[in-house]
C-alpha cells in the first residue's frame, strides 16, 4: 500500500508549485465575492475568506482532483497494467483516495499559511495566537469533513469514467447546501455543508438565514456512512471491473 501511495504522489511531483498557485487563485476569487467592509481585522479576514473557500472553492477543487486522478488512468490506458493482479485492485483504489487526502491536506495548510501571511501584512495589529489557533482548528475540521465526501466522488469517477458526472455531483452538493440554509427542517439529513458550518456559526449575527445553525450529530453520522459506503462499493466495483 505504501508503494502505491508513493507512486501516486510521484505523479504530482511536477505540479506542487501549480497547486500553490491554484490555492492563491481560489483565495483571490473567493475574496472578489466579499464586501470589503466586513473585513476589518485578521479574525474577519479568516472568517469571510474561509466561508467562500470552504463553501465551494475547495469543494470543487478536491472533487475534481480525485476524479482527475482516476479518470486519467483510463484516458492514458494505464488502468490495464494497474489492475493486472485482481487481488490488489482494491489497494489501488484506496491508494488513490489516500493520495488525494494527502494532497488535499497540503492545499488546506497552504491556504491557512497564505491567509496568515495576508493577516500579518494587512492586519498585523489584530493578529493573535488565539485567532490563529481558532482558525487553524476550523481549517482542520473543514478538511476532515470534506474528506468524508470524496469516496463517493472517487466511486462515481471509476464507474462513469467521465468528468461530467463529477461536475454534476459537485452541483448536487452545492444545491443541497443551499437547501440546508433555506430549509431548517431538513438540515439534519444534509451532510454536505459540514466543511463550512463552523465558519457559518461565526457569522450567525450577520444573516437571519443562518440563525441557530450548528453541526448536528445526524449529519456527522451520515457523512461517515457516505465515506464508508463509497470505499466499500468502490473496492467492490474495481475488483469486478472488466478492463479491455
């Protein structure tokens, strides 16, 4: 398994700089949607930028990343050699997911470091250790919840072999997240907004639509179920998959 993960990471050795630039672009794009008047100090910079980054920025990036890693094998016809040994196929699938988690962690930490530098440059007087710790923990929580969603993305990619299916799934997650905001009665059964709820809780006084919002146990349970089912069906499918 370790060799599989190392081999997967080596495929990305030439694009780490591109990933860093991509994170910067996501931050800048997210900042464009914000009212500059709400960003008055380091705490508000982290809160509002992360709100948009965790809402759809990293949701889109992470889902496309795991899909790209899988679909690329089919497009390059390397999937045949990868699945030659049937009893090892499930390890290949898990290796892809673990590799995507490692790269995603790198993206989240990079985003946190960039916001820290921006806070130091623009709001040096207001930045404190307590603020950094608070938002670092929120960032890790967002990362953790987002990773619970990617196994379904990986399974859809290996079944469909088409990026459009991933795009549709991304759309489903975004639409479901908006329903979560507008329909309090169904919040308990919609896990997709989990990565951003901690940030939404920080701005509950700004918008009536997110009044009384919180992370619900049922959401977390559903997210774990999605994670486990995604892995189980993905491993089952790749073991049974016929490759021409």
